[in-house]
C-alpha cells in the first residue's frame, strides 16, 4: 500500500458496500483475486484475519527479478 496509512476492507467490490475491517500499512495480507480491471482486490489481512475487498489503487505488488 502506498499513499495512505490505512484502507477500509469492504464486503463487496464497491465503495458503497459495508466496511468489514481496516488494513494498515504495516499489515501483511494475502491477495486471493482481483476484479477484471484490477480496481478491487480480494484480500485476507494476516494480522486481523478479516477477508474482504480493498481498492486496487492502494495495493501494489513488488516484483523481484534476476539482474544477471
């Protein structure tokens, strides 16, 4: 996550859906799936165990590659 210290976890892939939890910047989480456009990501927060949707604009993945 970048640009913010916390993101609301929602019950559905919509900003109008019910909030079910919060994932903070320092928390690790598992990504299960994304919407086709990548605008929403279905996650489980490893610290709280809460599962739900977060906005894809706050989630990024680090890619490691060999630089031989």
